[in-house]
C-alpha cells in the first residue's frame, strides 16, 4: 500500500506588508531585504488566527480531494504558534471542520513540521491503521516575532497550507529522509512562556523568536542537499528525474546554494518567498497548493519536498504526483 497526496489547499491573511512598510518599523530597506533574502512582501494576520487559516486550508484541501471531513482518520497540525497552549490546534480544527472520527494532534518541528506530519501520516497509512489523513502546516509567526529586531522581523509571514493523504495502489510517497539534532536547539528558539509557579522566580526568557541567522544558513545549505540525496538514493531516483524541488521558503540564497550543490538548474526550484516570506511549517504546503492550483503538477511528476528549521530539524520527501 502507498500513500498519495490527493488534494491541497492554502490560506493567507488579507493584510500584506511590503519591505517599505517594515522600514517604517526598523532600520532596514527594501534593497537589503531583497538582496539578502529575496523577500518582498509577507502576509500578516490581523483578524486571522492559526486555527482559522488551518480550517480554511483544510476545507479547500478536502474539497479538492473530494473527501469528506467525516472520512478523515488522522488529523495532524504542524505549528509552533497555536492559538492555545492546550488544546492542540488540531483538536480545534477537528471541531470546526467536523472531522469527528479523526485522531487529532499537533507536531512541533518548526519549519520541518509539515514534513514530519507527512512522515507520521505515511507510516499510519502504510500500516493500514488509517486510510485518509489530513496534514496541515499553519502559523501566525507574527505573534512571536520581536518587531524591534531587524534581523528576524523582516523574514517571517503568516499562513496555512494543507494536504489530504490517502492509501493508494499507485505510487505516491517514494521515500523520506528525516532527522533532528537537539544539540543545536539554541540556534533558533522561542523560549518565553508564562510561569505562574509560586516556587519559581519571576522573570524568564523573552517570548519572541531568537536566531543565529548565519548558523541556520550554514546548517540549511549543508543539510538539505544531504537529506535530498538520501531520499533519492533510497528510491533509486536521480536528481535529473525530479521535476521540481520544493524547498522551505526561508531565503532565496539558501535555495540557490542548494540547487548548486545538487547540480540542478534554479528553474526546478519554485519560489513564493518573495510574496509570502518564511511561513515556517506552512511554507511547503502553501507552495505545493499554489503550484497545484496553477496546474503545474502533472500525474507522474516526481517532486522533492525538503525543509529545515528549529530543533534543529530537517527532512526530505520524494513523491510521485
Ligand atoms: O526557517 C528557518 C529560519 N531561519 C533562516 O532561514 C535564517 C537563515 N539565515 C539567513 O537567512 C540570513 O543569515 C539572514 C537573512 C538572517 C541574515 O543575512 P546575512 O547575510 O547572514 O547577514 P548578517 O547576519 O551577516 O548581517 C549583515 C549585516 C549586519 O550589519 P553589520 O554588523 O555588518 O553592520 C546586520 O546588522 O546586516 C545587518 N542586518 C540588516 N540590515 C538591514 C541584519 N538584518 C538587517 C536588515 N536590514 N533587516
């Protein structure tokens, strides 16, 4: 039995902030942001929440797949910015869309979260435990950003993407390579959370994202090509056989460096980061859904999805569309 993606959907906040707008908040410029990252515009949530965008993306993916919410056995939301610490965003999405028979839970693997979700869903589907799974990546990173820190606030955006995965006879997910390295957790972290314990001292860590940008950059450029090559080798597929490499949309220069290391033309690396910025766990499913919407994906196409993020975490998934 194989696992196949049979429907995708995405949702983005209505409000967009261009680089000039950010230059009114911090000491930056459109020129610097475009040159160092490739980002021009990002969507930022005003009315939208992580849950509301996850719900919209899920509804679109289900409609596209022709699958009823009632038929979903497993519902996973990858997020680091749930609206509630508990319950999980997945349980709230479950209630909103009426996926009453699903087991619902969140995954915290930052920007690799969607790939982790696909990894888990694939294992459950292949083992015959569930037939249909809904995997969502959804984030409102804007609420954990330090809006006075120019080295991070220009990078991120909000949004959600979703995919319906189902058991299939025909080829779907061909191989995956996934990993974590907790030794490097401090490189990219959001440590703040309220502590009401009367036995503890007040204070603590800031509630926003902190990052060593250059360390993350180096890690990404080194790790992504390795896990992509592992996934290819595992399936006996060459990089030349792959139509598109969908990489986590963090930085154009990272994507270009990975393309170079893999010896593949940049045209095979679609990007939406100029319009969305880095939406963490939502980045890959949004890009996949947009490409699907634009009719760029044909049956039989081989695709690689690959990402990296806080943890540190990473992953690559080779699939046949
Ligand atoms: O999902 C994973 C999330 N994280 C990432 O993907 C981050 C990966 N890293 C990166 O994308 C890059 O490292 C950044 C875009 C974050 C930074 O680019 P960089 O080329 O590594 O710049 P840098 O950190 O070496 O900084 C160069 C200069 C510094 O000024 P000085 O010390 O040379 O005077 C920074 O203060 O650029 C300055 N700078 C800025 N200037 C204008 C940093 N951010 C900005 C800014 N506008 N927004």
